[in-house]
């Protein structure tokens, strides 16, 4: 159990920043927020406000330049690609996979290397305030088990998927048959379920349609159903070259940008627990189908600039049409593992889109909305919005302690005579980095 005296900053309403000053926050033994009382003077006795179970606990008093906010939720990160993050941005998507992604992923059959890469990644994400992540791993069973172990050991909330691929991949990086891929996927599911740890969840993970036969896709949908409607993730309508490849593989289906959605839907892979990455080239019909199925899109604004040949219209698809969306770093297609970078790039992308859009500034997204998508939006994508995304009584304490004080070596300068607290928060969103992250908690447990 723990008690804090702190300012809370979060976005329970999309597009609005809520600031709760001088809060007394009590977290119980299960990591659940048991009480929040705002405007409590530092001189007040905590026992006056808290129930007996919290009496006598030491109170952590945050300074005036510190605040608590919800942890970020990264809805798309390729764990094995972390080794070359920050490089390999020079070619189109389909070439990039063969030149960089597949070779890097193949190397992780070395279990010591897999442990090293995955440990560094999860630690890096936690240090950047990412309390929940939806992971793509490799197609190899044992290295992916290691990723699940590391997520558990380091205390992150992790949705972990072992990639499934049975066609159009290098001979030494393919499962070759649907049966082999399904058997491996099921083994991983059973391994994670055997942990009986609610923080680590197995995810059905067909890499994308070009590398998955229809038999494999149907079989993976069946696996999801048989194990209690497990989460599903993949890529959808990401780039022109990917769309053209899918069209060449499935000429019998609807031509054009609808192929990905048509195939996933016909195979039973579009569910309320499905998160599809990118979706830059989804059509109006595709959006309608995804919304009807309750499926979500992980918007990856940084990597979309490099590989997707376009910008995901977040304002139109999400704010106007109601499609569920979260934000993703897309390591390593996105060169930064920081969700702050994703938030900033989402805003920049909307402004770039507005430059040529008939409606102009109407399609822009501001930083408050982007923060909402990176927290509450991601929680909705993963079906855990009743647990995380905001700091409220009854939710779990997945939180980041932000420090923008002068003693912190970082890029944020605060001018007390001029800066309101909201402006300080805005400065952190635009200028802050892991140096400003002074603490991270997941399910009430301090992990950084």
C-alpha cells in the first residue's frame, strides 16, 4: 500500500486536460486506487481523509514541479527490431522487411541475444513511462517465451504475441505450414496462460496477410475463440506496396484497398479485441466494417511518414467516425521507443494533413487529444479502459511521476512567474523525455 500527496494530470474527457491539485491518493495492496481527495493542504492529517486501512502509512509528498499522470500505452511495438532502432529508414516497406526486419528477427534464435534485446527494450519503455505495451515478437517459440518472462519479471503490463507466418518469407524464417504455425502459437498461448499473471496476456499474431495463408488465418481465429476470445493483432492497409502484394495474392477478392479488411473479416479475425496497426489506406467501407466489428487501429504516425505512403486521418476516422484508435511507436519502423514522440508526431501529422485537406485546420488534432489517444484510447483498444488510462478511484495505479524541476537535467525550463501548471504539462509533452520520468508504477508496484 502507498499514499501520495500530488497533483494529478490526466485526460478523462478526450481533448480536455484535467488537473487535480494537492491530491491525497491512496493505493491498496492490490494496486487499486482506493481514494483520491483533492485540494488537501500539506499540513492536513492524512487520517482525516483516509479510511483506517491507510492510517499510519508514510505519505510521499511530491514537489511543486512534480505531478502524476497515467502511464502511456504503446499499442504497436516490434520487440525483436529494437536492436536496430534508429537506423534502417532508407527503403520502402516490403524491401525493408527483407533487408532489415527479417534478418534482425532471425538472429534472436540465440536465446542469450533475445534476452539481452528484450530486457533492454522493456526497461527502455518503462523508463519512458510506457506501462502497457502490445508486443510483436518473432515466429520462434522459445525467444517469445523469454519476452513474456521479461515483461513479467520487470513488472510491465504486456500483451505479447508470437508472430505467425507460413508463406512469402525467407526459407529460414517461416513456419512453412499452417499446422506448424498453429501448433507453435497454441504452445505459446498455453505457456502464458500457465503463468496465471493478469499482467501478461497472450495475443494471436498473424504478421500480415502476405505472410499468412487463409488456412493459417482461419486457424488463428479459431485459437482466439477456443481460448476465451484472446486479443488479436496484425497490420492492415499499411502501404502501397503491401496493398499491391495482397491484391496479387488474392485476385479473387475485392480489388483495391479493401483486400486486407475483406480477408481478415472473412477469416474471423476482426473482433472487439482486435488491434490492427497503421490502416493508413483504409477506405470508407473498411472503416465501417472495423467499427461494426468493434476492432481498433494502432496509429503509428512516425513510421507512417517513412513507410506508409500517407497519413492516418486521426480526426476523421477517430473523432468523427468513432473508430477506436490508440498510438504506437512501431519500433523499429518508428525510430523512437518513446510514446511522447508518438504523441508529438500525431499532432504534426494532423497538421501536415491539414495543409492539403479541403477542410484545412478542421482535421487537426491537438496535444491534449493526442495524450488521450496515447492513454485512454490505447486502453479502449485493449479492452482495459475500466482498469487503466486515467487515475481514478477503482482503477489500478499505473502511473508516471513527472519531474520538471530545475535540478533535473533535461530540456524543460519552467518560469514560475509566467507558466501555469497546464503550460508546464504542455512543455513536458513537447520537450520532455525519460530524464523527466522520476518514477513509474504498474498495478501499484514501483518498476522504475
